C-alpha cells in the first residue's frame, strides 16, 4: 500500500496542456511530437521533472532519438538539473495499454524523485467519455490516493493525469482464480466498500447507468450511417430482460457501498515482497485495485457478482470478446470468496472465527452476488452495443453483447428467481 504520508491529490499541480493522440498506433513507435508534448506536461506538473523545463525548445539533442527514447539538451539551471551548465538527459516513453477508455504511457528519466511515472490520457478511441463521469472519477481517485488504496496523484492536465508508477504486476486470469489471491481480493474489496468518498452522489447508480446505457444501445444510427449494433437481433429480448431484472433485484436487497464496478484481472496488480496485510496482502506481497473510472456508489452485490463474471474473461486471448462461462467460480469458490469478504468486513475478531461454507451470512451473500451477476450481464451487454456505435477499437462489441445476454438467459434460469418473479423463457438472444 502506498505510504499515506507522501504527496497525494491535494498537492498535485494542474497543467492546462492537452495531449493530442491523433491516430496513435499504440503498438508502434511513438511520434516525437507526442513525446515532446508529454514531456512538457511532466515538466510543468510533476516533482522531479522540472529540469526538462529548460530543454532547448523542448527538442531532442543532436544525438537524437532511438525507438521511444529521446535524449534532450538540458540547461543545469532548474531544481533537479545536472550540475553542469548543459548536459544530456534521457527521457523514455512507451505505451503500456491502449484501452477502451484510456491510453496509458510509462515515462522514465534519471534521478531519484519520481523517476518512473504513469501518464494516463483519456479517450483512446473507445468513446469512453460518453460512458464515464470524469469529474466523479477524479474525486474518487484523489480520495483513494489519500486513503492509500490507489497510486498517488502526481499531476493533472487537460485530458488526463499523471500517477505514481506502481512496481507491481497485473494479474493474469489464472492468478486471479488462485485461492490465496481470491481471498486477498475479497479482503481488499471489503476495505474499499468500507470507505465513503465525499463529493460523489451517494445514491446507488446501477439503475441510472443501466437505463442510460440501454438507451445508448437502442439509439439510432445517426444520419442513416449503418452500425454493427443495428444488426443485433436481440434488442427486444434485451428490453424484456431489463424489466425482468428490475423485478428480480427488487426482491434482493443489497447495501449501498462505494464500489469499483470493474473488478477484472487487468485492474488488479500485485507487488511481491513485504508482509501480508489484513486489507488485501497475499503470501508476502501487496495487492492493488486500480482504474476506478467506473467507480461509484452501487449495490454491494454488483461488485461481487461482476467480479465472479470476470473470472470467465481473457481479454488478451484469441477471442477477447468471448467469455468462457465454464470458468465461472464454483459454489465452493463463491463461498470462499464471500467468507473472506465477510471476515474482513466484520474485522479481525470476526475474521478469526472463520465463516465456513454453511454459515447463513455466507450463503446469503452468495445469493446476493449471483442475483447481481445477472445485472452485470445486462449492463455490459448494453455497454457493448452502445460501444459498437461509437468505438474505433477492433473489438467484437456485438458478439460480446450477444454473449452477455445469452449468459443472462442461462443463469437466470439456473439460479432460482425470488418468489413471484417470472423468468424469461428458454432460448438464446439470437
């Protein structure tokens, strides 16, 4: 967990510069103009990078560049600069992810202070800002940075932010399923749910978001331009399922918590070493939850049920849109996760008691998570169809939406519905 006494959000500098990604090839060499613009941002708002303010017109030196590494002439007149009047300072920048709502770069330089930082640029071709509340995201990010549950905020710019670089590895789908890691995730999520970030709408946002994304999914194609979403032949069925879900969840109360809402393996990082901590360590290391862009107050069951669904995903596999529902956690795995969650939520004394698989509270939480897993299916089905209308990313959004709707239809029949709620008839989305 990042030390809480280090510089956090309130002291972060805001820079008005905008980073223009253009038609960025996230797998290729970064344009020199992009690297230079990024360096201007870092020099303006990140401690330890001020020496680059004196780069000669912020251009590479005569020794030029190699790949995504650029050497700059730096005058030794600013804090943190080399002692000589003019020396060479190397700046390296490469793309970590080119996601659906962000493009993230790792930036490196010499020196001891913030030598590695993460530069996150909003956008990325996925129509992300149509689905996200960036103001709420930043409010949550600042709070979580101060609470030590996320990376430190080092600076902000017009369309992004600069974060502490975590010396940690992103989990793989297999690692996320390991019993010790799964229990650590449950404890970390319980710690997150105990927080109450100020400055956010404290009402649960699930249904507001689901209805908005459902409307975007159904939206017209705009000026007669065809979209892949227009070929989706399950739209009427999707609407029926949304209505059914509302009746079903009305019979399944779930407390409102501050939720992550996107607990997939790519948003979980683990750093080896150190001691296990009660809020989420695993076998001599530290677990981090990252990327809080979908975070808001929501029903507790949604965060848990959505995480169970993400056990089935491999977004870097041969078919990233296709979730393998055979990998959905077994009954025993669901109980183990919920027991670890409840143990952490109740505190160390309760946690020492165990919370075995037959415990009534564990069984009730498993039921709650399953019901809200159904909400996860429909929410992300709507998201997929809405993204198909706006995204420039090569991802089979319509196929993804079909898969999530089919999963809803399957699991809504496998898991008994509350009394009085009629379940959709058998048959797929197509």
